[in-house]
C-alpha cells in the first residue's frame, strides 16, 4: 500500500489539506476497514477462536486508523523514508499489539 501511495504521491499530496481530504480519508478508511475486518474474521476462524480480549471492531478501527495516520505523516514528511521502511515501521508499531491480542 505504501508503494502505491508513493506512485501517486503528487495526487496524494494535492489531496492533503484540500476540501476533498476528509471525503477521501473516510472512503479509504471504509474500504480498508472492510478488508481488515474480513481478514480478522478469517484469522479468528483459522485459530478456532470465538473471541479475543478486544472487540474485533475496535481492532479493525485501530489498525486502519494507525495506518492512515502513518500514511499521512509519511506523505507530509519532508524527507520521507522508502515505502519498505515505512511499512516496516508500521508493522513494528502494530504487530506487538496484535501479538498481545492473539497471544
């Protein structure tokens, strides 16, 4: 996803701070939340778990919100790191959270 965002960096930067930003951000959040929610349900089924200590809806919201926040920060950075580096940073932030939930 970060590589895709970098490919369209000029478009993304034009959207940031524009009147369209809120609309685009809500749409991205909605699409990603659908994907993450689906994957979370599959993971729970795969692990044969009926529940986790945090509601799946909150986990989904957290992961997607963290992603969009990191993406926005990265796109606004004056000296951004590579897509691979920001992806690794995002994973370092969220994987421990997921491990504590699924652990």
